[in-house]
């Protein structure tokens, strides 16, 4: 299942957030968790598309990312699956 995370992070957390993703990389978020893409805007919004095998893995990701700022997420579907 795919989830889109959006994180509005605080300026003082920018370096720690960058290090978090550098350390985790694409596959370092746990067994069965895959980072499919990530983006950052100039207004301190970070977005990440994450695929998980088990929905309970979302709680771990949510706890990790929420330490950096205000986090929201929702399940999404690839547009090709509905066309």
C-alpha cells in the first residue's frame, strides 16, 4: 500500500531531518518499507511517497517523522491503477 507523507518541519530541524534521510536512504526504513520518492519545498514542506507491505508499519514511520514537525499522511493509489 502507498502512503503520501507531508511534513512541515521547523527551521531548527532541517539539518537533523536531512541527516535522518541520508542515514535511512531508500531502503533503511525497515523490512517491507520502501521509500519511492521524496521532495522538499523552499517553504520547509517535505513530501515522501512510501510503500509498505503491512499497514501497521505506518506507525513506526509516523513516530520517526513527527519528531521533526507537523506530519500528515494518507493512503494513495497510483493513477495507472484507476485508469
